[in-house]
């Protein structure tokens, strides 16, 4: 898969995101955790822009949902 283009730090993104869906505690874990309750997917976004996706059983759904997540992050990062 692709990486997310991070234009801002994870600290900035967590402030801009819905705190009921996202968490970022860099002292405990280096990635931003984001829960997509709509489809039950969890994302772990790291400072490098790499993303780990869990909770999905179909690769096509993962690809589609990743595009939406990437768009969200890149929109928030501008």
C-alpha cells in the first residue's frame, strides 16, 4: 500500500481530529490510533507516514477505506 503524505505533525492532527475516534499518546505508543466505527477498521498512523490497518477481512475494502483515510489525513494536514 501507499504512505500518507504528512504535511503536519501527529500532534497537530490529533487536535484536528474527532477525539472519540482518535488517540495519540507518544509516550506510550509512537503512532496515532484512529477507529473507523462505520466499517470497524482501525488505523495506526506513524510519523513516517506509514499506516497499519487492522480489522478488515477483504483487501478491496481495505484499499477503498485507506483512500478515504488518506484523504482525511491529507485534508487535515493542510
